[in-house]
C-alpha cells in the first residue's frame, strides 16, 4: 500500500512534475493539490492534464489552472457510509480523508479497502 503523501502535490507544481508523479502512481493515478498546510485545494488526473494540453497549456505551466477545484473527499469522524459506497460504485479509486479544516490526513484506496467500516472505528467485544 502507498503512503497517502505520495498522492500530494503542492500548488504551483509544474504539469511536467505532476505527470511524473501520476506515472509512478500507476493504477492509483490521482494527485491531490494542497497548500503548504496540506489543505486540500483540488484533485488532478491524467485526464485533466490531457484536456489542458488540448486547450493549449504547456508542460512547464503550473497545475493550478487545470485542477478539479471541488474534489470528492471524506471528513474524518463524519463518515457517511452511503457516500463511501457511492464513491466506490462510481469508480473513484482513491478518496482523501480531511480534517474539519480541510487538511488531508489520509486516503482511502478502494482497491485495498476490505470493509466499509470507517478506518478509525474500533469494535470491542467480550
């Protein structure tokens, strides 16, 4: 499994550098654009870059103008099981988990998810 920070790029990253990161992520190819405090600003896929290139953007331009500025996410401590199932059923592969202030603290990778239970739930039975 990948560490969630492998999916993070900071605002101002060049498209060329973002493509390199997406290439390394292979099947899990999505980047989450964050600021210096790791606050989620958007998401970026190879499709976003492809559409940007068709529109005339250059590889040395920053990703900021082509990111999806309303990315899907889950808020820590406020999981909605129906939303998790909806994301999975709609073929989202990787979804960030954010704090109330929007800081990314983890990701859910649906290729590795074994259960729909929230990651931070612990069941004690005796």
